[in-house]
């Protein structure tokens, strides 16, 4: 990722993309061209250095949104089998870089993926919701005294955010915002 390619990334309008159970969902850009290459390189091709650029893109969008406060960044967790296969969770890398840029705190312990779900990209919304049902578990003892900022790479139907919001709210955690780098 060179500076020219980075500068070609297109931001979405600065507004809420959708609302799920009262939680604002923001998406930074459109999943095309350089943003698509950036996400795919980081996610599938072990180009971990791209995590900084994705975090920078997300951070620049967040500053435009003007969210105030100190958040705990919670990246969408992967199941241990997927981590074993990929060797890392790309969104944990992005979370660490976003924390450096924003001063926010990373929290990898609040939510775990306890169900080994199928990849979502070929599934319908209904299939995604079924696939993700009971996929996450919250450890409320790991909750920090600050709002939760859930981050993910792509928000297609919102089903991943929806399931995570559901389990957080079941534990009484309501101060949540979600941010994805792109929307197809």
C-alpha cells in the first residue's frame, strides 16, 4: 500500500449506515478497488502490515464522525480453528493499530467465538443469522468501564454485529457502537 493508493480510498458519507437494536453501525468506505485489495491482502494473504492502513482509514473516518469518549475496541473474534488455519485474526491487528492512533483500549477478552461458523460470504441473510446463532459468548468480568466499539472488516447484512450486540445486551452491556471498514 503506497500513499497514492491509500489516498484513492473512498470514504462513505459520515452518517449511521444502519441501526441494529438501537446500536449505531458505521461503515467507512465501499468494498471496491484499493479497499478490497487492502482487506483481502490483510485477511487472506498474510500481509499483516496492511493492518496499519486499515486502522488509519477507520481512525480518519471516526474523527469525521466525531464520536467522543474513551472506547474499548473489541474486534470481531475468530474461532480458535480459524485462527489456527489463518495463523492470526486480522481484526486484532487492526484493533491494536487503531488503539495506537486513537488512544482507545483494546479488549480481546470480552467476547469469544465459541462456535466454529462457516464463512459468511456465500450465505443469505437468513443463513448468516442461523450460522451465527449462539456463536459468541461474553465474559462480563472482562468488561472495562467504558463504551464498547466493535470493529469488523466488512458489514454486509449486519448479522455478525447483530449477534454480538444481542449477547452483549443479554449481559446488560448497552453502550455499544459498531464500525466496519467497508460495506459491499
